[in-house]
C-alpha cells in the first residue's frame, strides 16, 4: 500500500488524509511530527500492560467466554457510534 498522502495537519500531533476519489472518506490519525515523545511514551506505557494482561487472560479463558465478551464489546461500541 505505501504511505498515505497527508492533505493537512489538524494540529501539532495529528494529520488528515482525504481520498480524492471519495471525498466523504476522511481519515484522521496521530503523527510523531512536532512531538517531543511525551505522548508517545504515555501511549506505550499504557499499551504494554494492556497487551500483557490481555495475553495472560486469553491463554486461560475458555474460547466461548472470549467470543461472547468480544461480541458484547463490539455491540456496545457499535451502538455508541450510532448514537
């Protein structure tokens, strides 16, 4: 795929990609441009324990419970996004 062309910087920490073929499609994302690393370090510090805990419980939890939990979380997030 390659790199996405950035159409504009929303702030010092973010950018926006607009697809010329589909103007209604807009993708906002974080960049490391103009950052000193504090935000990235906080994101990493929160992600590592989350991955470790998730892997720990994933190995010990029955598949049926994991499947139902993921389905419930996705349903709640979908309903929140709809309004």
